[in-house]
């Protein structure tokens, strides 16, 4: 049966998305009948071996999930990049035309790889390298909601976050605008004080993100400088598909200033706020995709994407319940490849 080809915005997940439930998922998703994906995984594994790191296959096929192994920054980064990139290549291009690619935080690197800005060797090396450079950074990162239980903006929470940012102007920054959540980062002292001061929500928030440094802040300046020196502009290519970055800026295919893309990726993107909310909102306004496809590993991006759409009242979407109702349809608007039933709609 022929399918009418639909347009899709592809979204790549960030740090912390390969967890215990995802163990084994990368090889399971490749399956036995996709030799081209198996070959690409072997190439990624070869790079990891050259770097003296455990391969993605070894990590994915480990008998037990170990936080100390799987969430070590350079291992987590490789798993998330490999899982996302192989998912991107598994999208059925007879069913979907990818009209834009974006990502959350570390997902920018997966987006760059998926758009063809790096060859496989460069991307596999770069994600490992960036994880090592940024993991050594100072500070901490925590997450706090800015929406209510219906996923509508909550002015009280927004004000509380802004109050803490104003209290520590040099020490605490907005790290990621992540749909219905503010991810804040800064010095250990500022984060500890802000977490103590913010009103508790749902007995979970504010939540310190374990093992995270002050990503997307000036605390990453040194990591950024090292990365700019280590990775030349020559390693970058223009994207094959429009890329929407963490400012909501669109990089159009084939006409990109590679020096600017190099500076953004290893400079601004590392040391300044990553506005995932704006990236999603810009992409849907600009490309009006029929669907949003969320790459794995995991399926944690769905809420943040929906919250970004609710904030702008996209196609009349105004609450968590409304989003859930639309997702019950035969063809959900948001398709998460980390969920087997939705993956089947994407891969054919």
C-alpha cells in the first residue's frame, strides 16, 4: 500500500536519555536486516576503540546497566549520539520527507551528524571529545518547572526562577529553556542556594542533575576554547537539511558559512543558553511539519516538545489533556522512536 509522503521535523535528545530501560535498545533497533546501519555502528565502534574507549556495542550489550559505566560522560555521549544517528537513518524516506532537524543541548551534535555536517569518524570523535572537555567543568545544573499540571505557563514558578537568576547575576544562568522546564546552571554555591530557596513542586523539584557541570554557561569557556583549537573549521560541512540551533536560528542547506557554524557549535552553543523551546517553536512556524519525529534513545523529549507547542498555542493546542487526546489518534502528531508502537509508524 502506497503511503502519502509526510513532512517531518526531527528532534534529537540530549544528555541523560540513555538509562536502564534503554539498555540493549541500539542493537535491538538495528535488527538483523539492516546491513548499512550495522556497518555504520562498526565504524563508530572502531573510532571508540582507537580512542581507547569501550565501544557502543559493548556498552549497549552489557549484561547490566551500571551508572558508573553507562553515565560516564564520554560513554553516555557516544550512546546518545549513536542511538540518535542510527534512528535518523532508519526513518523511512518513502513515508517522510525531513524538512528540518533540531536537538536539545548535546542533541545538537546528533543533529549536525544527521544533517551531514560531519563524516562519521569526525562526529564519533567529536562527541566523545566534547563530553570529556565539558565534564571537567565547574559548577552544577538543576531543573525546575515553569508550567502547571496542565502544562500551561505558571507565572508564579516563572517569577521564582527569575528571582533566583536576579539574586546571583554572575553565578547562576539559564542553561536550557526546555519546554515546561527551566534548566539552571552555575557555581555550586549559587545552585545550592537557589535550590534551597525555590518552592518545592511535586516533591521532585528543584532537582539537581547528577554528574552535570554548568553546561551552556560561561563556566564552559575553557572547554569551548580547547574545542575551537582542537577542531578546525575544515572538519565542518554545510548541512544537507535545514538545521535549527539553540537560538532558533536556521542554517539553510548548502549555503552555510562554515566558519560561523564552527564558531556557533564549539563557541556559543557551549557557553550560552540553549533555547530548545525557541528551536521547536521556530521550526514548526517556519516548516509547518505534518509530524515531529523524536529520535531515541529514550522517549523523554515528548513532554518538552508538547509544552513548547502549548506555550505558542500551536494549532490551538492548549493543555496536556489536549495533547494526549491528539496523540491517541491513528497518526499521532509527535512520533517518538523510543516507543515501539510509534517507531513502527516511522520506520515502516
